[in-house]
């Protein structure tokens, strides 16, 4: 049985064509009828389809009859392609024996892809090189193959050139999966051990876990035990995704599928945990994943204060398949009750926020993202600050430290100068530079994480016509000269608008911030004074003049309906505002605190 | 109860206008339309169970019809609908489309109130607006209106035009005063998207005035016209005592109205229906003695009706009456909208006096801030 199973993932940089390749695999293996097919089929979230990016594909089981006449089960377990989600890569890879490395024929290898390939190699996965988009005018498949040989050590003669868009070469990919990736070899007779590599919450079935059975057999009706918590559950349903949920009676060693066990408490099914049988439990769990720690925090507040519990519930459910999301309740004078949430990066933050709004029907306010500052106080104690409004009194501060990262930037050599310039602007210090090929350079910099969060990636892309790619590792804390920048509206400090800035940039930031707020705060019945201050010193001031006009000059019998609709729209607009004291602020204002640097 | 008759023809569409109108291609179209209106009046006579007090011929450009055609329409109204007292019969007029004779004929046809679309006495302004008349046409027609025997007439003016100054607007108002009009409507220029004027503004060829100046022009108008003996009775309307437009008051007081003609809207107390353009469909149906296609714009339940009446009523300086709401809807206005009302009072936007509630002077030009709060 296991001889006919191949478990693989796809490693690709965002935009290198992973979803399209997956679509082709589904089509060629006949997993979908023409009627069922739609683009980016395995992108589960609307969000992904809209943004045209893939965070992670849904796992899928394909039946493929190879050229040797035998039918194989191919399980695709995807890896995310964005730097924010690199931690997830390890979970997916751990459930596979091989990986397709997909590289865009006009872009070449990107920094993030490289990091993920190294991870796969460390796990002894078989790597199959694929050069995609060979149909594009700028495609240079031979150059890219050479690069893959030079940088990763693949044999360039074995790299498959394809166009997922046109369907060219897809069969060769399937054949390579069958021929090169080793089948799993778990012991069916041993105790059950299955790895949970993903899960989500279904309101009818409870928590659904995606699992890979490593050894033993899992059957419907079995009593299973979660090895991390020791809790037991009865399996109510097991099945495979082909790509729709299809129930099966059992899943044996080497197989991939899903499991439902009426698990109501989301905390009971942890991604990375090992499932075993309650009657004949295994002694050792499978190797789990590293717990990843969020590096960015922001406050999420319901626009309607009464939605606080609803938000708590939504966060709890989201966390089920996003173990990296952390949250804890906090209170803001301006915004009421909400949660301080930790994320892996800004994309992660944005996705969580949008999912909360769409999937849980919430309207949220997000405060400016912040890294975690480490502050040594004069009394020798130390505090970690994740919320700028909790910044200690400067009198009590001895030293402030902020997280730094080692950023690895991969770029064609003609852009080295402009990249170094950008890194200097962002308070970076040069570590080293390495030629990967005669034309591709890997530059390493030591940079404050806070600087990378804001618009560093956009800066990289715009300075290099999109050719630069970035990977980074958090290295540790370093001392920095940082100050807290406060914003006052009509003389009252709005805690949710406070931010931390480097001393040298604080004056500029303060001015830019009040200017921005002046533009986005609509005119109100009374004049609104906006001030930026550091400590007790006001460094910038602007004002929004009082509203003078808001009138429908004409309203007669023929257009009453239309005029009422205008008023309705106006009322709707008001609902998107947050009342702070007597001032109404658009809810996006809080995020603009961070966007300031990009205006330069 | 009022009857509105829409005449959707224009010689040239003004640059700021996004209402439905069609160019006049030949005179037989006007005749077909007249017959259609007459047929519609006949077909719908049973919709009304109470006498009418006003007729309003609006457009478009009603003055494109001949006095005879107007007379035939009005004769049909009086033949098939019961009137009460001496109804006000208003008609909108473009200064470029009438002369003394025509005005006299229209007076004889039964029209007793003229509303003249002057908009401005400045040729520069009129060019900006894309009007087909000039300042001299306007003055001539205004002299003729009185001569023709209209003791009741209105001058329509627009302020807030690109490039307009307070002095220029003052000049406009004082020129209007030369004709001693019983009624003045002064409208802030509203920029409707997809009009030629809006495109010019977008392209930066013309610039709208800033809110401060617009507000100054408005409050200047209030003070100036009050000084000239006019009562400010609606956000944009001014009248000598007892010269308010009775037809428009019906709208603002939440009454029912019958809308006749292509593009006209009717209101039966619950529902607003539009006689759906285009014109051809309207004419085709009615020449065949069938009712034209309609579109239901809105159907209101009791709660929505109340809001409707509040929103319209607060446009009037007299405001709305608590007793009236008690009688009409059985609700206590002050109780049901207590939060909104006290909030607006606090902001100095609403005032209560005896049983009435009305906007403060400051709130006229900020009225949406009040009205939108009442919307559900």
C-alpha cells in the first residue's frame, strides 16, 4: 500500500506560480470536473484569491496513473511562500518525503525560497527542481537551471521546465514525483502516531485536523489521545481531501487525511501535536514544531464595544489553525476593551484582521503595530513593552533595547548600491555580501525589526524593479535611542495613537503624523487641534477647521428618495468612525501611525 | 394634495444638470407628449380621493410647450380632478423661451405663478453654467412677467459658482430685487457627477469655492433677503408674507402628490413611484391609452414614514410639530428621538419651542448633520 503513496509539498516564492501548478495537477489527475474547476482552487481563503497570493494551499489527494501503468496516491501538503509564515514551512515539510522547488524562469531563486529549500534538505526531503513560466517573453530557463545547480546543488539536467499556465510539462512533474520521491515507510502494525499539521474550526463538526499518519492505523470510532494534553476523543469522521471531503473507514501509515472528533475546545487540537490511540498509546510523540513567537504586536478593538466577547470567540477559533497568533485582553482609554495581538509579520496581521472581519462579521480598529521593546529601568529591573502606551516614564528609563534582525537580501548585482542605501536609511549595519552566481548577490545587514516592518519590503521592490527578495531572522536585542511620541486631540492624549520612534527621526515623524491626521480626520462641528508631543514638549501642531457646510440645497418631490439615500450613506460613513471624546476619527487613522515613513 | 406635471424637454442641457431630459427634435414630439400627459391624467383620475390645491409644471423646460398645449393640459386637470379653493398653478420658465405675448397667453391659459430660471444676471456665470440665456434676456423676461399679469412669481438663483465673490453675489441679489419678486429661491451649486461642469472641475479648469466662502454667501443671502422683507421659510427658499410656494410646501410637509409625465414621481402616502424614462416608452403606452411603466422607488412602513416627514419637515424654518406627529402617527416625537434631539440641542443645531422643533440658523447650512441622525 505505502509503495503507491507519495507525500510532497511545493516550495515556491509568492507569484512564482504555485497555485496555477496546483490547478494543473488537479486537472490532469482528473480530481475535478471542468464544472468544478475554478482558478486558484486550493486557495482556501477568499482573501488569497482576491489578493492573488497564496498563503497556503489546502491539502489534496490526487490519484495518478503513471506511465508504468500503476495508480499512485499523491498527497500535496503545501508550504506557505511568504516570509511571515516561514515557521509553517517546517510543519508541512515534516509530513512529506519530497518537495517540488518551483522557480520562476524570469525571476530566478528568491531569498525566502532558498531558506525553505535548505530547511527541506535538512529534513532529508527529495527535491525536484521545476522551472515555471517558460512561456513568458523574459523567461531564461537555462540561466535559472544553472543558478539552481550553482546555489542549491541540483543537477540541472534533471530540472523540469514547465509552463503551468499553458499546461506544458505537467506530466513530467507527476512522473518525477512518482519516480524520485520515496514512498513513506511507517509500520502499520505499530502503535498509532499521526501528526496534526493543520486544523480549523467547523461549526458543525467541531475542530477538523489535517493529519499525516506516521505509523499504525486510524479508524472511525477509535478513541484517540492527544499526546500534548493527554485528552481522549472518539473519532467521528475520517476522510481524505480529493479535493472535496470524502469519508473513508481508515487511514494507515503513510496516508494523509482529515479527522473530526467532536472537539469543541479549540485548544485541544494543537498543530504539531501527535495523535495516538488511547487503548494502545505510543510512548514517544513525533517530533513537533518549534513554537514560534510573534514579533509584531498591535491592538485589535471592536468598533462596537459590545462586540468584545464576539472578538474573543473569533480569535479563539482563528488560533486553532494559526498557532502563531497570540492575544491577550487589554484596555485603552480611547478605544475601550480589546486585545493586544501578536503576529509573525505585517502580512500575517493584515490577514488575521481581514479574516476576523469577514469570517466573523466584526468591524475592527487596529492600532499601529509595534515590536517588543526591552527596557532596563533605573532601579535595575526590566520590562518588555508591546504597547507604546505602556512606555515607562522617561525618568525611570536607563536603557531601551529593540529587536534586531539579520536580513538576507538577494538581488541582481546592479542593485547592490541602492539596497545598501536603503539599509543605511533604515538604521542598518552591514554584515557581509556574497556572490551566489556572477550576477546574484546576497547582502546581509543587521537591522532594527521595527524598520523592516513598516515599508522596507516595498522599498526593496521599488528600488530593484521587483527583483530583490528578503528573508530575515530575529537575532536579539540591541540598545537604541528611542522615544515615545504621543498624539493629542484637543489637548487629550489618545493612547491608541502613541508610537515609538528613533530619537533622530522623532521630530520628522511627529510632524508627518499630525499632517497626516489633519488630512484624514474629517471636519467636525468644532475645530480639532492635533498635536504631537515627546514627553511634555509639543513638537508639532495642526488643526482641522470646524465644518462649515453639509447641506442638500434642493429637495423636492422627484428626488426625495435619492436625497434620503445620500443621508443614509452619510450615516453609514459615521459608523466607520470612532468617537474619542468629542472627536470622530476614521478607524483607519490608527494604522496610519505606522505608515508615516513611507511618505518620505 | 398636489399635482406635478413633468415636461422633460430641453433645448440644451445645462452643464450642471443631471436630471432626465431629452432634446426637442421636432414639434410633433411636443404634441405627442401633450396628448400623452392628457391621457395619463385621464387614466389616473381615480387615484386621488381628495381635491387638489396646487399644480406645478416643472422640467426640463415646460415653457417649450405652447400656451395652447399648456391650456389643454390644465383643462384636463380641471375637468377630471376636483379642486379646492383657487389652486396655485406654477410653471417653470427658461428666460430664453418666452416673451411678453407668450407670457400673456400662459397667464390666460390659467398659469398663475411663474418660476423663472434666471440663475444669475452675470453672463460669465451663465456661461459657466451652460445656460442658453444671458443676463439681458433674464431682465427682459422679468419685466414682462409683471406686465403679463403675474403678481406671483419666483426668481431662481444659483450661488457658489466657480470664481464667484461675495460682491458679485450681492450684485446678483440686488439686481433681482429690482423686479420686486414675491419669491426667491437661492440654491448652492451642487456638483453632480458626470455633468460637464463636474468634469471641468475635475480637470482643474474651474475650481469650486471653499466651504467657508460658500457658507458666507449663504448667510449673507439670509441676512440680505430678510432685510428686504423676505421670510426665510426653507433652507434655500425666501418669500414675501403669504407668497410661499404652496406646491413645494406640500413636499416639505409630507403630503401626497400625483406625478404626471415621463420621469415624474408620485407619492401615495406610502410608496414613491417613478414614471420610468425613456420618453418613447411613456409616449408609446399612453398614445395607446395604457399606463406607462413605473418603477417603485421606495415603499415605507410607518417608522420610515415618520423619518421621511422629519427629514422633509426640518428643511422648513417652522420645523415640525409635536402635536402633528402625535395626531398623524400617534408618537411622541420628543420621546422617541430623545437621544438624537438632546444631542443636537447640545451641539446648538436644534431648538425646541412650545410644541415645535426646528433647526437653528447655524444648522441650516449643516442640516445633513442633523437629518442623517434620524435616518435608520
